[in-house]
C-alpha cells in the first residue's frame, strides 16, 4: 500500500467549505502517480519507454465530504493484474481512521507508440505488488446507457483540460459532467466509463438523462461518438 497525509485546502473546497468531488478524484489520481514514482515507474520513465496505464473506469463512493483544514490520509494499492488490465483500490480516511471516500478503478496498459494494449512486464508488476481488495459493493464495469436523453450545450476542450498524455485528464470529464447538469448535486456514488480520449481542439457535446435512481451524462463528440459516460447517484 502507498499512502500520504494531507489537509483539505481552500483551493479544493466549494461554497459549503467541503471538498468537491473532483477534489477527491484528484487526491486519488495523485496518490496513484506518487505510488508509481516511488517504485521507479513514474511519468518520465513510462514516457521514455512509450508505455502507460490508461484509466478505463472508476467507481467512487463518498461517505462524507471532508471540510476545509481537515487532516486526511489517502491510500492506494493494486488488487489484480490480468493480461493487459490492472485493478486498483483507493481510500481516503479522516484523522480517526473513518472512511470518507473509497474507490475501485480499472486500468489498461498501453503501448503508446503502437496505440494498443500490451501486457505489463513482470518487473513492473512485482514492483507494485498486490493486496486484498476493499470490502465494497463492486458495480459492473459497463454503464448502461439511458433510453432517452437531452442535449446540453457543446463546448471546446481547453488547454487546462489537458494532462501529460496530451489528452483530457480523467478528472476533467467528471467536472464537465457536473457543469453540464447546471444545478448542484451531492453525489454519493460516481461511476465513469472512459471510451476514447479527447484532445485539445475537440468539441464535446453532453447528453443528459435523469432517472429515478441515477443521472447519466454522456460526453460525446459532435457526431455522437462517446468520449466518456458519467453516472451519478445521490
């Protein structure tokens, strides 16, 4: 397990003085990057080797949103490696050890030069190690699409959406989905299924559906092909 301690910053909170959902996601994402850097398989090395882990999907459960100034511990660990796929759990705990948020994630290992999945090497798998998965209600990887949805306003991919892979960052899709809703929503569970990478200059068309137990935002290109599906439950 890899872990680091932090405090909830002013830059990470909303008008309620609580961390935002994207703030939690960024902590989890940073934790996985710190883990990779700590074992010698960080951003620079993988870029040189033209390899990389690409996020396929999230399931994040939020028990509560920590407040400004709270001390938190953020943890991550791999739970399985099967072929080209790896699974990783995340956990955010408060100072008393209570779970504030936790997650499961699925990643594909990519040969960036050839643009296709490949199996990670034994050296890398052994460096990460594996631990037992969290006890949580694991949802299916695939998110069922709603029968009907309405189109929101399209918008361009901005420079601040882009990460070191020259693609839209994983967390930015969630931020886009939340903004497409046009009203505040306190999310208890988030699922994201990533389909293809958006890049700078692309235009994104959100499609929104509200059902009895969930809200689904499909983030599409202008022809209707999916970049990501975001499912939000209160």
